[in-house]
C-alpha cells in the first residue's frame, strides 16, 4: 500500500505542478510549519471577527500566500525537493513580497484619499507585486500563468488587433493602477473568494481528514454497497463523491482515494481501464456535488448575489443524476461480467460503523444546520472546524490532540496554495475582461455569429469552458468561465442560475476530457493502464454530465429553485429513468445482455426521458416498456433452451 501511495505521488507530480513541493529538513521545517499555522489561524480569526475590510483581508491573504508559495514550490522541475534552507532566490522573492504587499497595506488609504492618484513609488511597488504573482503562478499553475500572460499582453497589443476585438491599448502605468491598486484586478472577486470561502473550506477538509472522517466514509460506503454486484466500484463512487466535494480537487482526490479503490475494483474483476475511469469520474463530480461543491458553489453565490443554500439546492438534481448514472453503469457492467460483491466477512457492520465513527459526521451536520438557519458560510465553516475537534474527542480512537490540530492547520494552509495562486493570477484575466471590454465584445460576437441560437451559443460556451478549465483547479476554472462564458448565455435569456451551473459543470468535466484530462491520467497511472483509453472511457461513464446541462438551460425545472419545487418532481423522476436507460445502453445490459440494436434504443430512451417534455417522456416510456418485454422474452427463451439441453 505504501508503494502505491508513493507511486501516486510521483505520478501526480508529473501531471500536476501544484503537487511539486519542497520538503524541509531540521529547523526550516518548523519555520515553514509555523508560517502555515499562523496563516490558518489568521484566516479563522478574520472570518470569525470580521474586523478587516475587503482589500486589507485580501492583501494579508496574498502576502501569506506569496511567502508560502516561495517557501514550498521550487524554482524549476530540476530543483532539489529535500532541502535544509530556502534558495537565495526564494528568500529574495519573499522579501520583495513583504515589501510590495506591505507597501500596499501601509499606503492604500493614502492613495484613496488622493483620489486614486499614484506616485512613482506606487507604480514601482505595484509592478514588483504583479511580477511576483506571475512568478508564483509560473511555479504552481504554469498553464494558467501562460493564459494570464496572454490576457495581460492583450491590454498592450489591442491597437494591433483589427475588428471588434481591437482597442486603443493601455499604458504600463494604467495597467499597474488597474491591476494592483484597483478592486477589479488581482484584488478582485477571485482572490476575495480565496481569502474567505475557499481557504476555510480547504482547512475544514484538512480537519475532517485528521479526525478520521475519510475512514468513516470508506467504511460507511462499504456497508451501503459493498455486498451488491460490483460492490467495490460502488464504494469508490460513494466515497470519492463525498471526499471530492470537500477537498475540491479532483486530481488530489484520485491520488488519495484511488490508491485504495482502484486496486480493489481490479481485484473484484473490473478491467483496469474501467476501474481507473470510475475513480476519475466519481472524483470529478464532487466539485459540483452538494453540500460543499468543492467551494465553487460559494463563488457562484457571490456572482449571483444569492445565498449559498440557493446554489446548493439547485445543484442537487444535476449531481444526483450524474452519480445515479455512474452507479448504474458500474452495476450493469458488474452484471455483464458476472461479478459479485465483497464477502460478508469483509464488510463492516453498519451499526458498528455508526457506533464507533458516526460522531465524526457532526461537523457536516453543524455546517448544514447553520447554513440552512441562514448563517453565512464563513460563520458556518468556522464553527464546523471547531465541531471537528470537539467531535473527535467523543472517542479515544479519534481524539485530536495538539499535534493533530497543528497538523490540520498546516495541511490546510499548504493545500490552499494551489487554488489561491490560481485565484490571484486569474485577477489579470478578470481585470483584462473588464478594462478592455473583452467580455462584452465576446458576447456580442457569439450572439452575432450564432444568430441568437441558444443551442449553438451553449455549445460554443461548453467548448470554451472545457478548454479553459483544463489543468486548472475547479474553483479557478469556474471563475474564468463565469467571467467570460456565463454572461453570453444570460444575454440570450438563460436564467443566471442555469447559466452559471452550466459553465461550472463543464469546467469541472475538463478533468476527464481529452486531451488533458488530468484526473484520468492520474487514475490511469495508479491502475497501470493506457491514459488515453481511460480518458475516453471516463467521458463515456460521465456522459450524463456532458448531456444534462443542455437540458436544464432550456428547462429550469431540472434545477430546484430554477422553478417552483413541485414542477421539479416529475422531470427529476423521468430524468432518473432516462439516465438508468442511458447507462444500460452504454454497458450493453438491461435485464439481460442487450444487442447493439437494443443498446441504441436504450440510449435513445435515455435522451428522450432526460428531456423534460411530456411528449418525449411518453415516447420514451413506450420504448422502454417494449424493451422490457423483449428482454423478458429473450430470458425465457434462454431458460427454455437450457432446460431442453
């Protein structure tokens, strides 16, 4: 098991720059731990007290972030990972970070009183700060840094671009002013959500992990689905979904839970390609699965100006249908291969699991309860972290001591670096879209090109969401596409909630979409099988996620809250039948083995039933009943022929 975990770490470092971190030896390690713990404590204090204004909080968050980034991430891939002291260049970058961001903290009020007029030192320290953010992004999220650089250059080169996307161009001083000293650039909404929701919920996930919650989820999933056909794969789906929604990183989730679930699925009889794809798809869906949605839902709530509970409730049906389809694909594949569940002696008893570990669910209960009572997510997160510690004390086996608490604070801070750096550098993208009018021009261009066709516009936005989301953390990917893509759909008459849910799901699904498909690649490495085959299989298994958004942008009833609750019941029931039929068609098994003709009919039934239209539902039900009769008749013929023999 230890070798598998080490191999997973090596693999994730190859495909994901966020995982390439340094390990310190001796006193330096204690210093790094101290900085991380202070950062986490600061974030908890700021959320609980609310004494900082938005810019001050974001500036302190960025300062801690830059210090931790230059401490933890090497200058290049070839740099040593096990070190005694930070590199000289890292120390210089840290000092410059303290100077530049510290200057902003000291002078920001003065600049505001001047009416925003900047002096030469303001430009100099602002330029240093912007360069440091790019250097941090280069180390942590290389591809996103390149994309941000392209957007930044667009500010300068707009006068050379003909047509609607051209502009007069901006000076260096104007860009420094807008990006560093303004509230639309790096200190805009992206770093704002990182400094609040994202950090706290990553920290919450770290405390859950330290308290033993991960093991509780695995054991609980075993009791629920372990003995059914293909039980290990169903356990993987349930466990990965629950953990994925908390940590918000599909790649990290595959690397952690996959080391347990993928070998178990292979041992049960699933092909390596299929086992890896199941883990990748399950981990990816956690990013839009309630109640936590990998923290992306909190960002969406900010964009939409609604409470988080509205977003969370709206995501219930898409997430439910996504995982229902995946569970049924796993089930039908198990039936097709003749696989059994785990033996009784390998399944923990449900009552024993709940008795020994059920108290670990208290933090989630506190979180959900506080949010439904109307408290802010920040307030709920702080008290849920406290509930993690208190709940762990209920039993000696799970009790968190001082070492565990410090470990969770350190783990949370380090785990937040990747997403936080992405959010910081995204400020250049958002700032460029706002400064140059790129968002309006892009929306106008799409609507003009598509002749106001919702389907064509949605298809183009889907492609853009997948492409821009490739290799980018889920929250960061959503922020990018929400800035550029969601307004296009809203301008075409799509409800804001449906438009934002549309781009969120596709941004998340980029994790399993070729050619990048980082989640699939990590899972393939753990399973020791072909990466591209796993990617294609993952797209097949996650097909509901690719299809469903096109239906709910036309029919908001598939999003609870997009219409009144009663109107969502029937579309949800028919769509549930549809995704089961779709899963049966994809795997070639219904109530028995299905021919290619029968599979095509089942897939057609799935699409007809997912569509929230009474006529298509009636046609789909008729075809499905016909398929059931054919399957039963075929089974009787097979049984009769076996008796005659």
